[in-house]
C-alpha cells in the first residue's frame, strides 16, 4: 500500500503569499550586503564528511557538527549535507590560497541539520552569512554589525545587539580557578533560556559552590570593573563598542554570552528580538579557523542568521505578482502585444483569454491589484479600461498613460 504523500518531517514548502514575502526580505538583505561591499559566493550542498568534521573528539563536537546529515555515493565515499558555511571557507582557502585579502563575502543558501524539530525549528533552513577574511582590525567586527542593523531597521524589526568576548569570558572563569572552562561557558550560554538556579545546578558538575557563587558575582560587574582589573579581551570589546558608535550602532554588554560554536576566538555577538527576547542572529571573530590548512592563520569575523526567522519578524510591503491582469475579449493578438510592452517596462502581468467574469474572479483570488480590459471597442479607440480591484474604480487610458500609471 502506498504511503500517504506528505512533506518529510522538519522540511517545508513556501507558497504565495509567504514565498513573495521571503523573496522581498531576501532582496533587502542582498541589497545591504552589496552596499557594504560584500561579494556573493556559492558552494556545494554536499561535501566530504571529513571536511565537515571538527578536529575535536565526536563527544566534544558542536551540536551543529554532530547533527550533520551523512550520505554515501555509489563509490562508497563518505559525504554529507552542509550544516553551515564556515567550514566550507576553510576548504575554499585551501584550494584558492591567493584570494585577495580582505575577502568580503556573502552567501545565502540552504543548510541541513538532522536534529529534533519543533514548531519553529526545521531540518532545512536558509542561512544568510557575511564574513570578512584577512582583516584583524575590529572595524570589520563593527561593519558586520552595522550591515545587520541596517537590514533590521529597513524591515522594521525591533532588536538589541548583545556583545561579549571569548577571551574575557575565559579569563573570568579562570580567575576563580575553574578548570573545565569550555564546559562552563556552554552552561553560562543558557542564561535567559533557563533559570539561574538551573544554571547553578548544571555548574556543580564542574565547580564547587564557592567557585560558582564567586563566578556569578563577577558576571554581575560592568565593563569598567574588568577594564580596571586588566582582564584579557576587554580592550577588544571596548574598541568594538567605540567603533560601533561611528556607525550609530548601540551595543549591550552580556557577560554570559558564549555562542555555541567552539571556533570563536574574540568578540562575539548575538542579535535579539526586543519583542520576543529570542535570538535573530549571531556571530563573532574566529581567527584560527579559515587558515587551518595554510601556513599562516587568517583573521576572520562574520555574522549568520536564518532567512525564516527574519522573514517571520519583518514588516515589509510585498509587491503583487502579477501586478496586472489583461483580459482579452476576443482580441488575443493586441492583448499579447500590450502584455509584451508592459513587460518591457518592468510591469509584471498575466493574460486571461476566457470569460471576463471568470477572469475577474481569478484576479480576486490571487489579489491582483489591477485589471485591463481589451475588447473591440478599446482597440478601435486606442483606449484601455484600467480597473483598480480594491476600489472598483475604472479609468480609460491610452497605452502610454497605462504604462506610466502602472510603473
């Protein structure tokens, strides 16, 4: 018996009007990426599993790495679907060591993770990334945050940028003589996701009660305390805050912020929705990853976010496709000619050759805003009836007037 035809769990279709909104949001994102001088890059969906694995033991791998989809081709090669774009940059620089630096790239594409799904967590999603490779200057960190601020402002999303520094967090944890620093970082990163009491219970695996209480007290301090006491990483963080002021971008210090991926080395950031307090995007500096196979380390900084999340929060005017429906009343040839002229003027249109009543019903169901009637009378007078579908208003117009109005 044939299995019921349905979408695989964790995957989804995007149909109009949602697909139109996604496309409009994507155009805003690409526009700002390119205005800041980032160049588009495309990479394969499938890579060798060896390229995707991290250098750590499987038990210590980041969640995204361990949740990768694994495949085999007919030749028995171990392959997998990409779970993000950063590891692909490592391969790109190994194969193209002469890329001109700094290399500012952006990529928008599908990534896959074989992990449990929720109402808002899927196994395939569209990731949007920007990275600046080869520039150690903190101004690159600020540029990445400024681009994303511009995108969110245009999409009318209320947001807050939280920042921290991995060196600073490392030195805070070490200052209370805790040895399992990375594991403690992972627990602290759950701040705002679980209660402080739960964090304390989780930390007991790695530290004594006194150490935990001292650590949590330290994390309540402001930037000036860490600056006064010369904690590692604080200078980088202070410089980022100052550089962002030039872009009119405000940052909020969050000493608990650790970011999930283990390759971050310096400033890290998370952009949070002010409304839902949930994460929209994240990123940071990862200076020891991209040059992994080269003789020199390549400084790198980037930011990453999901198109689905940004689209969900975005408030944007979506242009109707098509913008106009031409109704041919036994005048097919002149209707096609008019449609071609509209298209050459960048006006999206469709043609209906059937009954006008059925065509109007079709326009209503697709929410097409304008309708043009082309009958014998219109051809004779060289005037066309343009109907606004929301107001019901009809105007007679020449071909030139029509094009100007619809543009």
